[in-house]
C-alpha cells in the first residue's frame, strides 16, 4: 500500500468523519471548511497543523451559525401583508439589472460573489489579486452605485 503524504491522510480522516454524519448542520459545514483549508494548503505547498485544521473547522461552524442568524433576521417566510410587495420585487430586479449593465462584467461578478458570502481571501486567490485590492474595488463600486442612485 502506498503511503500518502500527511496532509492527504488528514484529508481522508476528515472525509471519513464527514461521511458518518447523517445531517446537514453547522458541524457539517465546519468539516467542509476544514477540507477546503486542507485543499488550499495542498495547492499552495503549505502543510497546515492539526490545530490550523481544527480552527478552520470551528470557523466554518461559526460562519454557518452566523449566516443562519442573518437569514432568519432578513429573510421572511411569512406572506407579506403589504400589497406593494410585488412592485418592490420588480423594482429591485430592475435596479440589479441596471447595476449589472452599468459595471464591467468582472466587477459584477466580484459584487455577486461578495454578496453570496465568499471570503475576500478566496476571491483574491481566484482572481489573482490582493484582498486589499478587492476590498477597495468593492468599496469604490458601492460608492459609485450610491452616487448613481442619488
């Protein structure tokens, strides 16, 4: 049998633990985050310690709990009593379409990814840019959109 490098062994252990879970919950997303941390480190040529992997798992769990609270706070499943709700939805879609048409395709994709909850670190690797550069770009785009809306 072939000996796998240490990080692949850790990856297999996390996969095994994840496969034993029967529910999709915060811990499941924590395992996914740990797996992602391992894969990122493998491609970066890094060797994370078990503590770093555990931190990534815990961070993934916390992030999922936080995002669940935000969804519960901002997304209502109740039927709205406001008769203008359909109009608001149409106006919002039109505004988004206007924004999409007024920015470059790369900027639209960046705004969409940030809105979807991707971390700047992940986006920086994917776009081969620094996190600070992406944050500044998003800030400028948001300010630009506000000036157009006013």
